[in-house]
C-alpha cells in the first residue's frame, strides 16, 4: 500500500479539508504514515494569510529537498491550498526537484484521480467548479467534526488575501448540510463546528444561516453546535435570538473586530463602525453565559497612536475572553499593500505587546467571574499524569480541568472552583 502524509497549516477550514482528504485516502488504498522518510505521497496544505505562514512552508520544502537527497527517494509532493493558489508556480520554480504538483483551493475532491496517474500534468489553480468535501469526524477527536457550509469570501477587506486565493463565496446546499450532520451524529459525533470565511452570510435559495442553526440545534438536537467565523456586518439580532434559545449552541461567539477606530475600519473596508459593532455586543451580552472572542490587528497602514488607543479602549469595554492579536504585514494583490505604511516594525511590536498585556488581564478577570458558577463541559482528553483528571471545553469556551469518572466525548456539568493556568479547575456538579 502506498503511504501518505498530510502536513496541514492555517485555519480551521484547512483542518476540515485535511481531515476529509485523510479519510478519502485511507479508504481508497492508501496507508497513513507520520514519518516523512516513509511517505510515498506528501500533501502540504498551506496558508497564505500571513507571511510567517508562507515562510514555514518554504522551510518545509527545504527539509524535503534534504530528505530526498538523504534517502534517494523521489516522493510525490503536492503543494496545496492558499499559498499554492497565490505563489505555487513561483515556489515550484524554487523547488523543481521537490514539488510535483501545485494544487490550489479548488478541486481537492479530485486528488485521487491525480495520485493514480502519478505524473506531471496540468496544475489545479483555477477558481471554478468548487465541490465541498464530505465532513468527517476529527481523527484525533472523533467526537468532534468540522462541517464547512460556505467557501470563499465576497467582502474584500483591504488587508485580506482570502478572496484572492479562495475565490468568491459559495454556499453548500441546505439539504447537503443536514445530511452531512445526520451522518456525523450517527457516527458518534457530539460537537459540530460550522465553518466558512463568513458563515452568517450563508444563503441557499430562501435558506439563511438562521435556518441552518435552528435546524441543527432544534430538529437534529446536535449535542453541541458552534460556528466560525462571523463577519460583524452580517451578524443579526435574529442570530442572537436563536443562540439564546438553544442551550446546545456554544455560548462562545467569535466576532472579529480588527480595529476600534472608524477611520481605520473604513480603510480596512470592514463595512461597519465602532458604534455598530458595540451595539451587536450589547445584544450578545444579554445572554447571561455568553463569552466573546475576536481578532485584533495593530499597525494597519496609517494607524496613529490615538487610533490605536481607541482599539485598546474597545477591547477594554467589550472584555473578550480570547483575542487573537497580531500586527499588520502586507499581502500581495490586496488594496492595503498599495497604501503608505509609515509605522515601523518596532512600533507595531510595541503596540502589539501593550494589547496582549491588556488582553491577558481581561482574560483573568473573565475567568475569575466563573468561579462558583457551573457550565457544561465536553471532555476532550485525559491527563497523562493522573488518569482521574480530564480536560475539556465548557459551552462558554472556558478551558476546564476536572477530576471525574467519565469518558472522552462525555458532556458533563461542572462547577468551577479556581483558576488554573489559562483555564479553570472544577468538579462534577452532582
């Protein structure tokens, strides 16, 4: 049996696609290996959102060049995903002895057809005729599955390369989403995570994202249902009402703000204002157990110190449980890449440091508010040091350490007793 290895980088959409490809290959006569030296086929599923992600891929291709020389084995290396779509031909010119095929973000369902040929031919870089892969349970956590419901993006935020490398937004059919979810539940999945670059702009005929949420949470009674990622401009009060109505919908909501200043938001083409964003936060805070997460960028071209302070003040006002904080770096083929960027890297790093320190303080405050309260926890793993200690995530996104008698994939009620690291310790609620 030919052996394959998948290296995956980037977002949850890439994780979902890698799991689907893994299942497709494993059920079609290929054996998975985790040893690069042992692999006949290597699929590198890439990310292009930030330059650091692309640099890691270049480093890995250098590794495979050295491995090829060391083992004298000519592996079939497929460069796949967003970086492949963006820079694949350029990268293959740098590594013609390593990369056999450049495959972008479309036509991944045709990988078997290509591997059976094992010969160089046309690269798959066109952004057309997209087919969603079947959703499968995660190999490392079979009680959880990602279910992509849309692909691509129509928003064209000025800093973002996603529309360039993933194309315009496409929605999965409503009927297929329901069938995929039913199959996942039948296989024992407890948590389904709906994915899309902008899930809340989902539309299939007269069906909208609210229909997906209500059907999966209500009619199918998915034990835990969550979703990534929402764009604030499309986040509606009707969504909040559904989230509040169903206990099985996650109460950790990711709503990327990017900046707290209206001028910067306009330059980013985010299509909402600070005031509009905060109004939507007000809707969510009406749910007693809600917690929030976000993405925040510092150092966008032209950002002043005062504009950065407005981002700090918004973060302080909202009090996110989690925030992915990063500083701007230009992406090719985006509008922001043509803007004058007069902020030094040192200034960007200093601002990022201030933001991260503030967010750490806020996280500790949010965690402390949960001591003495209880929430449902999905058990994900067992401690290697103590078989009675389990780790899981609460419905509100709190990492929890629980001493209990349970099994992986169980959902139990836990009362939180103290802060432990970046999460909380607790015990089962009897």
